[in-house]
């Protein structure tokens, strides 16, 4: 999660919402990314999606079997769907997102009977650090 927090901090420096994500397999980082929606002018350039894309390219497969994802913020519906389709084994996230989250808040995608694959979910990892990054970012912007 430390690497995900580094990615979130780097995103913040670029003016992006500070969210970072890291894909890990067998204890090794396969891919890491921070939000790049503004930089790429791409509404899908969330940290999770970017990290999943990079991991899939590196591994040569759209299925990230045996991979875990660490992300600083509870994934939105789009990212939760990408995590499911990628067959991520475990999802670890920091801060919950009552407005935009789709794992433990909102649509609760993985609890849906139509969900293709539900990863094991571990919430609240480094929650204070992740939450503080987000709160400070938005406080500076107001």
C-alpha cells in the first residue's frame, strides 16, 4: 500500500485526484499507476484501470489470476467492474468512498448475483493516510 500512496501523491502533484493503485503477484509489483484523467483527457484513466491495463500487457493476459490490487480509495463502479473482469484475486483499499464507491458503498457490485467474479476484499488499509491525502487535496482546491 505504500507504493499506492506514492502513486497517489504523484497524481496530486500533477493536479489529479490523489488515487494510486498497484498490482502485485507473488510479492512483486507488476504494475503501478496514479490517476491520469486530466493528463490523458480520458475519463477512464483511473489508477485502477491504468494499473490493470499495464499488468495485463506485462503478463500477456487479460486475466490477472493470482494478482492482488492495492488502491488508496474504494473503487468506483467502472473500476470495480474492471477488477472483476480481470479476475483480481484480492482487493485491498484504503479510504471508503460513500458517494462514489461500488464495493462497500453504492451499488456493492461484488454482492450482486450477476457479478462474474468477486475478489476477496480488505478495506481500511492505511485508511488515515489515504483519506488525509484526499481531504488535503480538495481543501487546497476550494
